C-alpha cells in the first residue's frame, strides 16, 4: 500500500513573514506527533516567490516542499511568469502540483 501524502497549497496568499510563521507552526505540529510519525508524508506548496525561503526553513524537518505550477516548456523562451523544471530543480524543489 502506498504511503499517504498530504499537500497544502496556499495559492496566492501570505507574505514572507506569514510564510515563516506558518512553516514554524507546521514544524512544531510535526514535532508534537502529526505527520510522518503517523505514517503520512506532509508537503507544502507555497507561491513561487517563497520557495527558496520555505525550503530553507524546512531544511532538516520531515516536511517536504514543492511548487504550485510548472511550465511544460524547457528553460528558455519568452514565457512571462512561468516556472521551468530547471528553475525548480535549481531550488531543490521535491514536488510540483500539475
């Protein structure tokens, strides 16, 4: 049987400060017995502008992180606002919502 995966996507919400508060709360929740200890993988998918920040905050925690979007076109071209797989790989992104 596959291990359950719970992913949270906070759309176009938050600020840098609110993202930090949310991540700190999630990490604390995991420490208190939620998530991986219960046989569930936990993933957060913040807006692209916070991926690097969230990745750093989650470093060493059991919570994984991912992107909210991925462009099917390789990393070259005039695709304003799009995110390429190469960009996400460069940030060590582990998941993406497609």
